[in-house]
C-alpha cells in the first residue's frame, strides 16, 4: 500500500508518538515540518515549514 504513495526507493518511515504532526527528513540534512497528513493535501488548509535549527539536536529528539 505504501508503494502507492511513496514509489521511490530508500525511503524510511518511522512512527513518532510524541507528536501528531509529520516531519520530512531529507538525507539527514534538511527537516520540514508538516502540520497535516499528505493524503489530505488540498482538502483543507495545509502548511509546511523548513526547520532551520541544529539538525543533530532535532534528529536526537525524533529518534
């Protein structure tokens, strides 16, 4: 089923139970915060932001 939404290789999905929001991490170099599910994109207001903080600190908190 995930192949439908993520037809790319080398994608890792992890559950983070401390937050309802989603985080998109690209090559452990960039992090984007997504406030809603991508499957509902376009149905309601949707926002995402690039996080410009220390990436190592954020990765430690998310893992």
